[in-house]
């Protein structure tokens, strides 16, 4: 299994977001060039899982997000932190939309 998310990007439209399942999981929002701007998760307190969380974050300006991808995952919190650590290892920082969150991350050295 790849550490980074490998799902195809989908356009960040109302119809695409409405088609998402009401399940737990993680997602990434990106700009048109595929630069990840935000990593988020749909947890146990999310009203309609991925559908409601992606919709909520898509409604907030996140630096020009035009596409998203997601994974259904029951270990959403661990996967969320893993995606943040992978992004940090690749770029030197967490995505811009996650910089105000105070998530304690370990070091990840993908090979």
C-alpha cells in the first residue's frame, strides 16, 4: 500500500460531492495543478461522513481548491496523520489549509 493517496482526482462540484458515501474516511483538496491544499477526515461525529465533510471544507475558501480525492477508511484518524506526515516529508510542511491546526506529527521517511 502506498503511503500517499493514489486515488484519481475528481472535480470539486456539487454533483461530485453529493455522490460521496456517508462513510468514515479521509480526503484531500487540491488546486488545478494537483497541489494539495488541505487534508481532512470524516470521523464518528461527521453527520453524513465524507459527503458532509468534503462539502463543508469545499464551501470555505482553501486557496483555490478545484478538485478532491478520498478514501473510505475505518482508521481515519491514523490515515489522516499518515497523509499529513507524508506531505510534510515530501514538501517540508503540512498543506496550507492544515497549518493552523495543531496536530502533533511524528517523522515519516518514505523509502
